[in-house]
């Protein structure tokens, strides 16, 4: 474990609002977390919890009317939230790579794979033409595409979904970023292909020691990949902690609910599945107090009155007045 | 690619045959060549002789094949009105119209494409909104109004440009061009500008809509997330996605101008195909109208063919849809 005192990415009180006909609605409410060098941080939550917004906000790629309205983002000592658009362009792709969700729509259909790679490399690294091409071919090879020379000249429509996602990963990593944000990198793929892509991401992470923010709703993916996990609920952080600790002894009732709602065979081979009653509140409909209180079996008066702060323990933090005991089975 | 080209060419030929057949039916069924060619006191024998000579006693299909065969040998028949070969009439008028069409296409590309890109990239800028406002006028004003306005300003008020004719024409033997003399260029400017008004406005609006749509797409967002420059994103990554509809429109418009610039040619007394077509309709000159119809079909089909053969060079997905 690397010293947690110098995180690579430090996000504090990140707030994103959406302007709905003049009414400001909070989409992300003071989200704080950090990513250590070489670490994989999983970001997990239901749809609409603010996972993707978090990723997009870090590289300032929010789609209007979403807007970042507060908080600080620091990457290796540099304040990203204060950068000029031009400097931000150097960060995107150069220091932070971004893996998009759907490989069917995220590649330009009328430009060859090779050209897209070379353009991306040239935007960040000053290499000559032949070195750029060599690097592009290397990356096609590294992400496991056969015959890089052939693929280099092909168009996205000539590749399968899995192959395209490999190209997307190469595009995100080809300029040697220090951090990769992967936003649901396997959600749009066939189950059989998902495992290969995850394996590829893990191998690349081990080879290059790049840090990773893995955004997903799939706890199975988190369990395979992540060192630490941040659980998001209705635009707030519910709990952050090392993956093993969080899975075995969740502190926040929501985290436990999420784990129990994931189908996993028990030791005896039977499947257990408990769903959390109710549904996550939509944008602008977050109840006062803890956002989870209407669905929580431990909720009391204080939960309905004030938003619980993040309570920090040595390696973890949770936002709950009545946390589950560590020893609960 | 070869398959694609071959199938496009075969399609073109089939459509041209169908058009020729319709034009042939026109010639075969409207008007009475015997009445025009025989004297009033001709005998029944003379009449039968002429029928046999013209092949009018043959079945329809034989006559159609004969018609096609003649056309392939350059024999397009004779005008009822002037008794001249139709081929000569068209060849005489063609250069004026083709030159007019190409100059107006040039104006469209030089003015419309940059302005359209500007409006697509900066849809909310003041200048972009101004261009859109002007282009609304360009879309809605009819050609003859634009032409008359231009004449009123540039010919009558300012006296800068001539209001009719082609200026000095240089005969190259096979082609009489007005583009080799200063007076020719001065003469072509107003009619070409008139014709391109609508095209410019149309291309601006189309490019703008296309670019705004592509700008929202996921692959452009991904290109931004990789730190590509805005210039590269717009002028290469986005533009290339809008080219197919744009060149399709430009091709169709070029065909439209060559075939149907009747009104503008009339306003500027431009000695082109449009005026010939108008005169032929007034004189019920069926052979000329028929050949003109086939010619228009040919122009559209050839332009369309060229455009379609360009498609795979821009977007390779076209070939996949084929197979």
C-alpha cells in the first residue's frame, strides 16, 4: 500500500448543479474522495446516483445544463478546477484518460482507427510522424488486437464491439495518462466479452501502474478490480473504504442493501436476493436529512432532520448517524 | 468497390432507358409528322410510302429500338419549329447554361460552405445569428425577385454590371465560352449570383443543422476527452461526418440549375437551355422537348452517379450497406 498522505487525485466538496428552467437542482452534493497513485478506486451506485457526472466533472466535460459550481479538484498538486480551457485540454487525454461506455457510438465512424490514435498521441506527445505511428501500432498490440497493421487502416464499423472497446481503451491510454477514468467500461458489452475487457484493464493497470477510477453499477466488477470503493447515493458519498472491509462489514445501511441486492451464491449454493424497498429519489426530490432515510430500516428522527457528515475512521469513512456494527453478520 | 461502381452504373443506364421510353412515347403519340411532311394534295400511295419510310407501320418496340439506335449514333431528330437537327439546337445553347451552373456552384461553395461551418460551430454568436437571418431571406425570395433586385441595384443604379447577354464569347471550336473575357465574367456574375442565392442559404442552414447535431454526438465528446484541439475536432472530426448530405445536395442543385434555370435565364436574357425549353413549349416542338427531357435525365443521372461514386471515399460504411 502506498502512503495515503499524497493522493494523486484529490476531490473535495465537488458540487454540480443543473439549471432546470431557472431552478437550480443539485446533482452532486459536496462529494469528496481521493485516488492514490497506482490504486483502483471503484465508484458504485444505482443509476442516477451521480457516478458518471463525477467522472465528467473531473475533466470538465459536463454536458450543459449540468455545471460544476463548487469544490476543488487537485491532480498531482495541480488545481484542475482553476485551469484555463487550453490547459484543461492538455490534461484530458494527456494526464487523465477517459474510457467511454459505449464503443458503438464513441468512435468517429468516418476516420480510421489509426488516424484517431495518431491524432490523440500527437495532441499530447511531441513525437515525429513515424514514432507516432509506431506508438499507435504498439498500443493496438497492447490492447490485444491481432494484426495491428491491418487494424490501423480499418474503420470502426469493421470491428466487433469488444474490439472497438479495446480501441477505446488504447485511445484513453495512448498518451500515458497518470489516471484513467473508466465510465461503465463493460456495461454495453456482451457478458462473454466483459470478462476479457476487465482482464485487459487489470493487465494494463498492473503493467503501467496507472491509477484508475472505475465507475460501475456492477458490484461484481468492483469486487474483481477495485482496491477501494466509494458508494454514491443521490449525489452524495454514502461510504468509502477498502474493498474487502466494505464488502465484509459495510457501515452504511445502503451499502449493505446494495450488496444483498446483488445475486451471489452462498456457501451452500443457494441464491439470496434481498431488494431495498422503495427507489432512489430523483434529481430535485432528495428528502431532507439523510437522502437514504425513507428506505432505511435504522432511520430515526435525526436522520430525517440533518444530513449526516462523513465520519472518518483510519482507512474508511461513512455518512450515517446509526452505522452498522463491524461485527454484524 | 468495383461491385458498388458497377451496380450504380447499371442502375443509371436502366433509369435512362426508362426516361428515353417515356420521351419516345411523347414523340410517338403527340403531333402528326405526316401532316407536317406531306403536301395537302398527296395521294394515298404517297402517304403509305412515307409511313413505310418513317417506319410508322412497325410495332412500338421496334420503333423504340430504332429511336435509341439513332440517338446512339447522334441522330436526335428534327425540330418541328425550325427544321434544324435537335442536336445542333442543344449544342448551341448548352455552353451558356453549363457555365452559368458551374459559376453559381462555385459561388455556393466559396460563400455557403464557410458561412455554414461558422454558423454550425458558433450557433449562438451574434454574427452566426445575423447570417441565419440573411439566409432566411435567401430561402424565401423567389429567383426572379432576386434577379430583378440585383439588376436594379448593380445595373440600373450603380451601372457596374450588364443586365443581359453573355458578353464577349470566345469560340474554342467545340465550345463557345464566355469565361475567357472580362465582359463575359461581368455578364455572368449577376445571373450566377441570382441562381446561387437559394443554394447558399440552403447549404448554410443544412451545414449548421448537421454540425450542431454531430457536435452533440458521443464520438465528438470522446474526442474532447482525449484533448484534441477544437480546430481538429470541428474541421476534421465533425465536418467529415456532414459531407455526405452536403455533396448530395450540391450535386442535385447543380443538376437543377443546368436543367431548370428557365426563370433566371429569362430575366437576364441568357441564351441557354432554359430559353430554348421555353420556346419549344410555346411552339409545341415535341422532338426538342423529348430530347430535352432525356438530356435532363442524363444530367441528373450522371451527377448522381459521380456523387454516389464519391460516397465510399468519404464514408466507407456505404460499401458495407451494399453487400
